[in-house]
C-alpha cells in the first residue's frame, strides 16, 4: 500500500493561456463573471461584463500582456510553477505539492484531481494572496470546497487563509527591500490591489468599516478581518523591518475598475501628487502579490513610471516580488508548518 501523504495546494489568481485577444477574452470572461469579484445582480453582471467590459477591455489587455510575456510565458504562471517545484524539492517525501489557478489554466480543480490520486491523509490549501479578501481568497476556497464535497473519501483539510503578518513573510520582504536603499528615494509607497468599498462593508460584522478616515490604520478586534486594515499592518511590519520612517512611507491602492468608490487612497492619484510636490524618486512595494504579474510589471513599473515623469518626477522603482526566491520557499515551509527534507 502506498504511504499516506499530505497534499499541498498552492493557489494563485490566474493568467490567460497566451496574449492573443481570444485567450485574454476567455480569461476575463471567467474572472469578471465571478460573483465574488463583481458582486452585483447576476443579470446586471452578465450584461456589464459580457457586453461592455470584455469587448473593450480584452484587446487593450492583450496588448499589455504581450509587453510582459516572456520566452517562458506568463510571469505569474512560471513564477508559481517554479515555486511549486522548489517547494516539492524542499519538503520530505511525505508531501506532494501542486498548484492551480482560480481563473485559467492549470485550474484548481485539475490540481485537486491530481492530488486526489496521491492517497492523501491531509490536504493543506494556501491561496497565495497574503491579505484575505472575498474576491480572491474567498473565491478560491469556494472552488475548493465545492469540488471536494464530491469526493467520497475526504482527507483532513487545513486552510491558510492569510499570512499578511507572518514573520517569515515579512522577513522575505525585508530581504527583497534591502536590495534598494530607501534613503536614495524621496518616498516609499506600498501599493496594494484595490477593492470596491462595498466589499469591505459587506464583510464588516462590527459596523466599523469606513466610519472614520483612520478606521484601518491600526489592526484591532473590530477590523482584524478587513483587507484594508491587513494591508496597513503588512506595511507597518515591512517598514519597521527596513527602518523606513513613518513620515517617509504611505499606503495606496491600485487597479480599480468602474465608477463605484474603491478603497482609498488611489495609487495613481498619490503618484501624481508626489510628483507635483517635487518628489523625484519613488520606491514602490506591492506586497499584495507574491509573484510579479501585469499589475506589478506593467501597471507600476511602466504606467506609474510614465505618470510620475509626466508630472515632474524622474523615476518610479518597482521592488520585485518574492516570485520563487529560495528564501520565499523556506518561508512557505514555516507558514505551512511543514517539514523540510
């Protein structure tokens, strides 16, 4: 009989199969039709996404994906694949590691079906989004739970819902950030993926969300499940680790979509303001992403750099993500609490 194993499922957001418009369209259709992403009436979402957003957005997004595509394919995909392979090499033979994307290929379901054949006694699932959000972590786990309920024999399931404040995660960003001397920059910006304000309010069980300007500034019992508060806490921990003074860094949110209010401040607004104030060099971290992707490589590295220069700045420097760095692989073993070989 095969030895019982523990499965480890790494989940990331996803990427088109290629930068061709048709593949980007397929990807966006799956992504934006997720009711946890665009949480409006189903008919309104169907019309908005399929008749308005995708026809206009797919060709534009395809051009952007083409700019970041490499000989190895999509950066998000190959970084996650490399991470999976390195983690498999790092752990003992009692573990089997796989990865799946919430949208696109390889899918979460495909990864789970492969793991099912490994005679699992336990399955550890970690969505690779450090700060919990319903539209990312919640959506990914919904797929996991929905699929596993069809298994006649279920392993024990353990979920790492978030790791935004885990010491090993913060230590990784300290190592990455140490490659750049913050004293050589006028300001350090921590830019996180944005969310509609309604997402935060819907998840607020304490009637605390966005009641005051600084409701997320300090993590508390009332906001401990809040995405925005988690982002501020991640920032505080990384800044402290790198000895970045409070007055020299700030938090902002990028990648908003549509006209509804999203969580503030907006990254592009902050960057424009800093340039107009006479700042010449910005250093930008993006700790909502553990792998570089369109939002880091192009939105920050290209678009925000152009915006900053347009208003008088000289340089936006993106701090690369954790990708598949060896120390990130080691950190994952700590976050997952698993044994190394």
